[in-house]
C-alpha cells in the first residue's frame, strides 16, 4: 500500500550560526533551518536572460544572488535549507502544513518498490510504472485522470556521466545537477505536437503514448501536468547531495494572468524557501511538479542537488564540508505527463496561445 508521509516533528539541524543573508528569511519561523549551503543560481539566471530578455520580470531572475566586488552578479548565495519532514511554512496561515502537491507542488510518499535492479529496464516497465500508477491518484485526490504517459527514465549518480542510450534495453545516465534548474520550460514549446512528440520519443520502449488522444484533450482545454518521480536507489538512506526544492512565492500585483508563475514573475527573495527531505530511504518516493497548466497550482519547481553536503557525516555545517564522507548518491527519476478530466478556465490557463515564449 502506498501512503503519503505523515507530518512528523523532527529536530531540525541547528549546528551552524545563521548568516545575515538568511536571518531575515527565518526570523518569522519557529525553527532554524536544517542546513545552510551555497546555492548556485547562475545557470537559471542566464537561461531566463538569454531566452526572455526584456520580457524577464527581473534582472537577475533570482534576486537573492550575492554581488561580487566588481558589482556583477555571481549567481550564488548561501541559503537556509529547511527540513520538509517538519512540514512547509504557510505564510498566509503563519503555520506549518504537511507538504503536498496541491499545497506546494511537492510531496513525499512511502512507496516500496519490487524493482531489485534499477538498471533493468524490463523491471522498470513491468513493476515500477504500475507502482507509480497507484501513486498518482492519491497525489491528486480531488482530480480525475484522463491520460498518463511516462517518459525520460534516468539513472543519476555522483560517479555517472551524461550518456543518452539509444539502446532500448539500456537506461540513460547522468551526473547529479548541483545548479538550480527546472527540467523543461514547457511554455516555451511552439506547438502542442512538439511537446507530446518529446514525451513519445523519450518513452520506455514497449510502452504506449496515446499521442492523438492527448493532443485532442489538451487542445480542448483539459488540465495537464508534468510530474517528476525521484527516489534514492542505494540500500542505505541518502548521505550526500540530497535533492532540494524551492517553494517559490511570487509577489506580482499586476494582472491575474501574470500572477505567480514562471516566466511571468520571479520568486519573492524573502518568502520563497528551500526544502529537502534528509536521509531519504529506498522505500520513499519524492513527487514534484515540473509544470501544471492550472495557474493557481504551484509548479515549475526549481531544484538542485545540494553541493558539498555530506548529510551523513559528522562535519556537516554551514556552507559545505562533508562531500567526501558518506555513500555517493545514486538516484532514479522518471517523469509523467498527466492529463486530467477537468478543464482549465481561460483566466487560469498558463498554456494559452498568448503565453510568453522565448525570444
């Protein structure tokens, strides 16, 4: 049985002195961050500037970045990272709530798998995809599903290199991504056919993508989302380079169509907070939204592997240390294009024809 992780009170890591740059962010919270570490926004800032130019909502896109002596943005700053097992902070209610896809765009589920070898694509196809199909409905409890298409299975590890395997029996591999990023800028696609073609071309061989039906549903206004399923595949809990997600809050006061979404707005530099699930086990699955057509749903989660963090080591502390200690991280992730029965109102449609495109 798959059950969402219950809210737990866990002692936060408080072994480091808060930096000035983070004090203003958690002065209103009830606990110190689990960790402080340098986060690299440079690639994200460069992407937004290069692709959206004058349409970018701010320069740099992430305004938390520190500035070096020559007054040029380095794209890096020390950020407080909060333990999502303690819940996520709701600034409107001024309290912590259990993380969920509807609330913040990410959640952790207890989901043991029958897969014994994550390099075996046949096991992924026959066991794991069925297990994930059981997870999705409980993650969207108020929504009926119309289509699910899995794509882009990937093995990641500190000792892996980027290798896109054309052999249907071999999984692609990649190193961990320590720079802040989103996997795909969905709104940038020129056509719906191009988006669905990407899913079809990167599906697991032997699985079906009902492309024509999916295109017809999305063209008809149905809501769709891209969900990333991420898990630790080591026998022991994660000790190094855990994945962190940004729970972005937007402060736009312009029009509803420009409220609270990438690339219209940039994350509020004070109220946007980073979260991670320390010591994820092999029986846990992290779900996070890479895109949702519904504007009111938090999605487009910026994420990264926390650099220079050995969370299982004794010398864990502010800004790094410990990467040479503990078991190197290995993880597996796969994405799903999920189409819902509900239709999106025009005023909440992020995939409308007038959405911003890269220049």
